[in-house]
C-alpha cells in the first residue's frame, strides 16, 4: 500500500526529498516538451548513440527551470548529479554544444562554466508562425 501511495505522490508531484542535511524539501514534477521525449531522445540515444547527452540535457533543463536561468556548475558536480563519469559529462557537453542544444559561457578561462539550455525547435515554430501571419 505504501508503494502505491508513493507512486501516486510522484505522479501528482507532491513528493519530498531529504537533502544532505536531512531537511525535507518539496519535489515537483518537471515539464518536458513533447519534442524532447518524442524526437530528441530517439536522436541522441538511438541515432547518435550518446545516451549520456540526453541525461545531461534533461538534468540541465530541469535545473535551469528550478533556477529560472542559466546553471553554473563544474564538470565534477554535473557528473555527480547525473550519475556518470566526469569524462562522459565532458564528452556529452561538447556534443550538446556542437548540436546547439546548450550554450556555454565563462567569465574567464578557469571560471566555472554557465550552461543555458537551448530549444532550437521552438525558434523554428515561432518563425513558421510569423511567416503564416
């Protein structure tokens, strides 16, 4: 019975998580564009054979939604949050930048990078709407 209640709480977005200090904080479900699940997942995981890219993209998208903007995070922290090796995260970030799915900026060469999640499919849709109007 507890498993059903926990599953229902997750679906309804009312789950709480304990952080490192043992403090409970509410956890909400993230909203993901249909394009990400229907097209991007298949493209990155199936065609490109880079599943870590998809994991990094989804984690960065969720975190940027929580922070309402860019995510400043090191490769080490990103690898711990996603649950893969640092070298896998480095390769994934490089691939996502190449595919123009994330943007990276740094204040200096040695500064912690700031990642912004891009949604190029939204821009295409907006352009198409402008042409039709």
